[in-house]
């Protein structure tokens, strides 16, 4: 073969081999496009998941706020019930036959302490200064009755606030559950790259808060059901429907309100410390 033709043949064969090697080493356009789409989808899910997690943190903060308000309201109910009972007891003692029915400090004749003491004897100062007895001892009967009516009105307002707050607490938990469903529908992270296990932690916290809500709903229900004549009447009977002694139930609700909440509180603080969704 002519040397020129041989050189031309080698040149052509060598170019073909190089083109085949390049074709093998170069990735296919279809594979590159698929990787690009997966990366874009991942970034999109990450961008959508971050505000959802922020919303979950907001609901946890709202839970803490409502829960604290409700605990304070129940404590106020307990204090008011004790004051109402003391005032009603003093009113009964004043009105009891043979009891001290004075308006200020006088006897049955209607005179005050000055009149009873005559011309300025030691009885004139009997109701003055610090005393070891009840504060109602130095009040007139109508003042005690006015104070008790005011406490009853405040008690009614606190009971209404307790109803509203326990309803709000349930609504917060319901909204938290919807946010979690939204997060899970995003399928993020799809390959388990969530090193901190945020979704799993949030699911466990949701279960704890659900148990807390059920327990606190029972406590509030007991307090609400105990609004009966036993608030002011002596010797009132407490049937099963009425729930029992109103003062005892209010004190028990206050003492048991935060019982068993430590684990949930720590989990809430743990999630609130996370500034943003991190991979």
C-alpha cells in the first residue's frame, strides 16, 4: 500500500477511536438532566420545609403561653373560692340567732363602739388596731356581703376564662398536628439526611402534648362541674355529678396542673432552641 494511503488510514482510524472514547467518558444528557431535576426538587422541598418548621415552633410557643395563662386562672379560682367561703361563713355567723349581728362593733341595740363604750372608756378602741382574728371582724355586714358579691363576679369571669383557654389549648394542638402533616407531605428529608431527627422529635412531642391536653381537660372539667351551692352554703351535699368540694377540687387542679410536664417542657425547649431547619 502506498505510504500516503497508509498514513491517511491510520489517521482516520485513530480519530474514530478517540471519538468513541470521548463518547464513553462523556455522561449522557438524560442522566445529567435527571440529577439536575432531583437536586432542584430537593432544594425546593428544603425551602418549603423551613417555614413549616418555623410555624411549628410558633405553635409550641403559643402552647406554653396558653398553658401558663390557664394555670394562673385556676390558681385565681382557688383563691377566690376560699375568700368566698370565708365571707359567706362570716355572714352566716353574723345573721345567726344569738350571734353578733352588729354593723360595726355594737350590740343588738344598733349602737357603735363609741356608744357602747359610754364616755370614752377602753371599749371605744376595741375594734381598732391590729387584731388576731379574721379581717371580716372589723367590717360591717353589708361590706362583707359586697366583697363576697365582687368575688363571686370575679369567680364567674375566671370560670369563663378557663373555658376559653382550655378550648384555645386544644386548637393550638390541632393546628400543630396540621403543620406536622404538611411537613410529612413534603417528603423532607427523603433520604434520612435529617441528622437531628427533627420530624421524629416533633412527632414524639405531639404525643406528649396530646396526653397533657387530655389530663388538663379532665382537671378543668372537674373545676367547672364543682360550681354549685357548696361555694357559699354550709353543709351542702356533693353528688357525683357536682364533682365534690369546690375548694378541694380547685386546690387539687392547681397542684396537679404541671405534674408530669417536665419531659414535654424539655422537648419544647429543645425544638425552640433550633434556629432553622438544618441538614
